C-alpha cells in the first residue's frame, strides 16, 4: 500500500492567498494520489475557493485557524501571541506528527522562528539553513544558506555543506555533488575571516566532495552543485539572480516584439525559447526547505502562484520518500551534544 505524505499548507500566507494557495493544492492532489493536503486558515475563505471544484475529499481537508501573521509583524512576538494563526497551527501539526511537512508563502521571519521553536531542530544541527534550488546552464544548484542565518560561524557552514550535499544527492539525484564556498577569488588565501576559517575545514570534511571556492559569476554556469555561504551573501545572490533573470526575460520579449520581422522570427523560435525559459523559472523547482528541522518546513516566495505551491507540495513527497531527515540525523546527530 502506498504511503501518504501529509502536508500542512498555510492557506493564508503570501500575496495571492488564499486563491492561488488553494489552486496549487488542488493541482498537486490531482497530480499525486499519495498526497494529502491540510488547508490551514480561515475556513469560510478557504471554503469559498473550493466551491465548485472537483477533488477527492480524502486528499483535501480544512483545518481552522482564525489568525494571520502579517509580513511586517515582529516574528518572535507574532509566533508567541498569535497561537491560532495559520503558521502556528500548521507547524504544531508537524510537531505532533499529524503532518509530515509544512509549506507557506507567508512571513519569512515567522517561518524561520517557528521552524526552530515549534517544529524544533534535529539533535546535532546548530542552525537550520534555508536551501534554494537555483537554475544554471547545467540544471540546478543548491544555494545554502539563502536567508536564515546572517551571522553564521564556520561550524554552521560546514553543516550547511553536509546537509546540502545530502539534499542534492537524494532529492535532486546528483551523485557525489560538488560543494564550493562563495568567495571573491578561487585562491585559498582569499576571502573574509569567515571564509578563510571555513575553507580548510571543508577540505578536511570526510565524505564531502569539496571543490574549493566559487566566484559569483561561475554560479549560473553550474560551477558547483552545492553553493555554500552565510545568509547575508546568499540572499543577495538569490535576489540579484531573480532580478537579472526577470529583467533579461523582459528585454528578450521586448526585442522580439519590436518589429514585424522580429515578430515573425519570434513565432519560429517560440517553442524552443519557451522550453529554454522554463528551465530558468524558479517556480518549477518548488520552495526552499529549512534543512535540519525535525519535520520538513518549506518556504515559498511571497508572490507564489499555484504552480510554485503545487511543486512545493510535490517536493515534500520526495523529501519524505528519500528519508532526508533520517540521513541528516545519521550524518550530524552525534557531532555535538544535545542543544
């Protein structure tokens, strides 16, 4: 009998909630019979979005949560005070074992705080990082940390590399993934204090395919499968990546529509261009998991549409099937004393 993956989905989080969130859930359960989605949030609003829609009732269930944590709220205060918010209620379902995973397009700060304080860290994990798949000319790379720990230490980066390597091998399917640390040059003596301290430790890390430093310009070329950095650098890379990508796509479309001749050419290359641009669409790869939590916590873009939500839900199935948390526990669970 096929094992069901149960996901608590924050139906009230994000710019397009609850409409696009519910659409994403409906698309995901239509694609996968081994998925059950708990739509957590204000029941009346969710029910309106489900009206007239066709779906298996055993795959979609509404869980009432009356409050919403807004993006601008102080995360720690919001998690403590809004006990009946969609984020808190959904995360408690993961903690209790009612759900295998949590997905949200809501407040990043609240998700990071809740992931550590409600769901909790795997024993041995010092700091859970956000890990985002980014498109490259060779496929995808994992950028870790891209938003959780802006003041990381060398020991944290070592664990980011280890967890990222596990994720890329068992979720994305890249054997012996290449790991590199973001630097301003490829020479070992270059970099800030954090990079200089971390580099030699990564070289000595058993079981890690560490290839050295990677400059930012080499990331889009697929210079490494796992790109390691602290979150300040990672978030800058991610946001620049997204901004340049959307700008280039916009300029290409503008150029193709600039004259009758280019419009005819656009018709001829449309199928190939569409397929190419699809590989650089971040929504194709789902959300960013907060690696190292006791249950899977996934953060998607605040502007997520149904496609990204659907792909994030499907992503949770692979994470569970490949027993990523068990592998992280086996790798890191005995490296430090219990936190």
